[in-house]
């Protein structure tokens, strides 16, 4: 069974692991230490959100982001393990609905990889 919810403290180490996997898909391919530092810096901002995709009770994907302006939520990272990528749209829809409930009028993100841009375009993102 799949669930989408705010990531709990007990899942932090799995989040670190998934964030490292995300980093390996980027041109920079940071090591585990740098990946952990980047994630921790992102988690220290105000008005952040980290939502996870769970298969049973195991974290298999996440989206993290933060308030860019009072009206725009910036989706900083998204990653779903390869065998669960068919659930990416559900995760993105959940975050989009949650940002609307929180009063944001729009969300945005950018991707430095062609794969990331293709995923975003596939799910309705528009390039500006």
C-alpha cells in the first residue's frame, strides 16, 4: 500500500540516502558528505516542506521545497526510486494540492538535467 505524507524524524536517514541517489543523477555527482550538507542546508530554511512517498512503511521517494515568496512555493528536490517512479505524479499532485491549501498561488522548480525536465513537462509543468 502506498501513502504520501510529511516525512517523519525516524525516516531522516532514509531521506539522506534518497537525496544522495538524487545527487548521483546530477552532473555534479556529489559524494555522501556533500549531499548530506546540501540537504541539511535546505532543511534549515523557514516555511519548508518535505513530503514522502511510502511503500508500506518504507520511504521510497520525496519532494522537498520552501517558500520562495508569499505566493510561490519552490520545489527544490524530487526523487522517487526507479521501481516506484510510476507514483511520481501522485506525489507531485499531493504537493501541489498541499501548497494551494497553504495559500500559495503557484509552485515552481527547475531542473539541471534533461530527465528532470522531461518528468516535469510530462506532468504539466510549463517552462517560463
